[in-house]
C-alpha cells in the first residue's frame, strides 16, 4: 500500500510559507513545459485512448519558445540532478509519512494554489484554478470519462508541496526519473548533469538495475520526489480514482519513460497498460493553456460534484 500522511491528534489548519516565490516556481514550471512541448511525440489510441481533438489545429510551435527557457531550465536541472539522491528520496518519504501538512477540501487546495499565478507567463495570465479547469474542460469536450476530467482538474495540485516543506523548486517540479539505479541518457540533459550527484558512480546505485530487478513493476520503483509523487500518494489513499488516473498523476512528468522509452525493462504487464493512459493524458497537460478563459463560477458546481464522486471524505489530509 502507498503511504498516507499521518493525521495529527487535532485538526491542522493550512499553514503556508508566504516567503516562497510562487510566481518564480510557476515561471520555471512553464519553462519546463516549453521544453517538453518540443520533445512531445503523441501517438494516442482509440476509445479512452482516442486521439485528442482539442489540440489538432493548434500551432504548437507558437507556445513559449525553448530558447527563452533554455538557460534557466538547464540550471534548474543541474540542481535537481545533483540533489535528487536515494538518501534525499528516503527522507522525503519519511517526512511525508510523519505529518499532516494541512486539512482542506480539493477545491480549497485549488484556491490555495492560486497564489502561484505568474503574471510574466507569455502563454497565459490565467489563475491556477482557470488553468486546471482548462485542462479538465478540454478532456470533457473530447468526451473522455469523468474520472479523467477530474484528473485533469487536480493533476498539478501537488505543487502545494512548494508551500510546505520543499527545499526549493528542484523537489517540486521538473521531469521525474528513478533513483537507486544508473541514470539513463534519455533523462533530459543526459547523464552529464548527474556528475555531482552523490549516487553517481555508486557501486549499487549506478548499476543497470541498482536496487531493483527486471520486471519488478514501477509501483516498486522510487521516482524522484516532487509534485507528481506527492499528489499520487495523497490520491491513492484518499480517493476512489482508478489506476489509470493514478498513473496519469504519478507519471505525467516521467518523460524519460512515457516519451523517450527509458526504463521499460522495469515494467510489468500492468505498467504497459498504464503507459497507454499516460500517453492519452499528455496532450491535455501540455497544450490546453491556449484555450478560451473558462468561467470558474459557472463550472464550479459541476466540478464540485465530480470531486465529491471520487473523494468521498471531502476534507483531505495533505
């Protein structure tokens, strides 16, 4: 079973670090998306996996430009690739188990995430709620299942981690990758950027399979800690979302796997099915920002009902 945050003896009020620069985080997150837009190679399937319609006529070259993002993205990944060690990831999971950071509904969490509005983003001046609803509405217009609509709505809520006990931006956003085995060349910027990581060259952690075994299944693999992994554990324990939705949440930033074909030797049969789901979700994550501004108040009742359908305990322990 995946871990869940341990509840305090008395309800814990949401406490956020107001000194954190939320706009800087969101600006970086958008820059990372720019790079991934350029790398994306969508080959979606039919049915749940039917090709997305909303982005077919979009000129994807007109999204934020890679050249503008390049330096800060490279600097970010150098820090992330240095600091995401096995020791750090074990500590991050211990911290996750050890306390409840806040207790609030999913919608309240979305409102808190609104502090990450980034006025410098040339693609959008939308609030976080508007962006999350954009993603969900694109999925809804394509006739995808209700649980997938909800997944689009909440997939970035793990960024709340930035306001709790994150050590910076490097353990909140960015492409994810496994720790505890050799770093793959297909991770963004390759293995060169890992040379200052204490696990680089380690007798076990740098070997082909490291602490894992072929076909062990990704459920048994420790991915670099960040907003994906954080929300995945919260949703796994406190929602009734299906496995496909949990995979979309956990793996949407795992580009070396779902886009570059790395780490497939660790997969089991279940992971092969989940890979299809993640690929089906990817366009809605990358390309929904340029849609029309949604009316939050108009759509709120629909999404509140959707949230209640899959989060029966309404108040979530974060």
